[in-house]
């Protein structure tokens, strides 16, 4: 299975570092987030990667070249002309994986010890359309799941905005971990075009498709803000 690493974001929460660098090259204990995630996925046997770039994208290209792609196959999806967000990025790069049945996706600024094979196995064995890694942790935005962990909505805790699917009762709130396994068919069925978040498509397709949550208790740190780098350094040596 190929892995898609989102590395194009501007990393506004990581200023001043991102005034002159891409957030994917921020370091935790001397190793960049991008390197850590490549090695993390490589440890589960994943050898084929797609990495999108935008903000200081040439630095990522140079970094990969200098390190000989860390011994894996990497295709770069170049968004330097326009940042397309997560959904737009996948649609733009579809030609790189359209013949693959499934795709693993992870945000470059997420560090975790999640057993990725357990996520993949749950996705494949249960024949899910999409499987989202979720956990019970603090977040201003939550995904809503029914008792069978099927996606049925989204809630913004800050504004009170709620989007519901087929059910409105007995729903549990979980935070999205920024890691998911999807059928390529999901992207081919996108109704949005251009620049958009993949969450918009999850909420658009949840009424008719088999989208499930994979609940985990693994260590997971969003290293998108400076204070979390210090936290990450206590867990990821």
C-alpha cells in the first residue's frame, strides 16, 4: 500500500520557524518530522510514498535528495503553484495512485506510535470504504460516530456548529488523529474541486458510504505548534 504524507502546509502555528522553512522539516530531537514519519511507515513495510509540497517545497526536495529518499520510493506532488488543502491535494495527485485499490494517509506534523498494520488490517478485513484513526482526546472539532463506529457527523465545539448524517442520537465524539486508510474510489467520487479539505468529502459521502472510525489509545502528538515539540521530545527519542 502506498502512503501519502501531507507536507505542503504553511505551518502558521510553527512561526517563526516556518518563516523560512516548511513545517515538515521541523525537528524533534534532531530528526525532522518528515524523516521520522518516513521511517515510522517504513518500519511496517511501506516502501512507496507520495509527498505533497508547497511552502518552501524546494527544501523538501533537496532534503529527500540529500538523504537518497531514505531508501524508499518517493513521488513528489508539486503544489508550489497553489496550495490545495488536503482534499484538493489528493485529487490533484490522483494520477499517482489511481491504479491502487487503497491508500494510507498521514499528516507530516503528526508523531505517533500507533500500530499502523492494525489500522490497515481493520480497513481491509472489514471492507471499509474509509477508516479514520480516532481517539478520545481534547480537540476543538470532533467527529461523531454511532455505536458501530460509523461516521455520522462533525461538531465544532468552539462555535457549536454541527453537521449530521443518517443518525442524530447516541453519537459519540472523538478527535481525528490525522491518519486514515481509504479506498482510492473515495477520491474518484469527490464532488468538490480545486482547494478543499478532505473532511468536507467525508461529511458529504458519509450518508451513503461505509466510513468507520478506528479507535486507538496510542501516543499521538500534533507537532504543529512550538510547545508540542518539547512534549514530543519526551516521547520520541
